C-alpha cells in the first residue's frame, strides 16, 4: 500500500489492517494475527465514506484502460483506482478544512486533525 493511500485512510479513519483473536475483547488477551487490508478494499471503503458524507464526487473508469478518473466539481485526477481515490480523499479533506464542515462528520474530524 502506498503512502498516499495510507495517509488518506488515516485522515478519514479507515482501517488499513485487520486482526484476528480476542484482542481488546478480553483484558490482556493477545491478538493472534494482524495483516494489511488489500489496497482496493481500503480505497473502496474510503470512496463509500466520502460519497455517504454527501460530497458530489465521481470515480469512473477511463475507457478501456486500467485508469480511473476521480472528480469533484472542476477538480479531477486520473490514475489507478486506489491512487485516484486517495487523491480525491485528500482533496475532499483539504477542502473541508479550508471552509469548515458539518460538525461530527468523520471527514470534519480528519480535517481538524490535519489542520493542527
């Protein structure tokens, strides 16, 4: 997973790894295993979260290529799916940080944390 995707996921509060075992369920119980989530899974969860927040965003395949176009208003980015979503997420968070966002949204919390 690339740094941009990791950074965008962190800003949105999307988990980049999963674990198995009792973990936090039992005091002192160890986690049996931890492994990274697939980048496409992380990117899809980020896109779902952004879309659910009411942002007018689009991510669409670019013809018969492996490229995708991410768009929000007049801003656009073309790249692999996970890169396009990561750039879109950063763009959304930065835009929210600049103009403020509805209190309590996860994107709002991420924008405030980034601004510090």
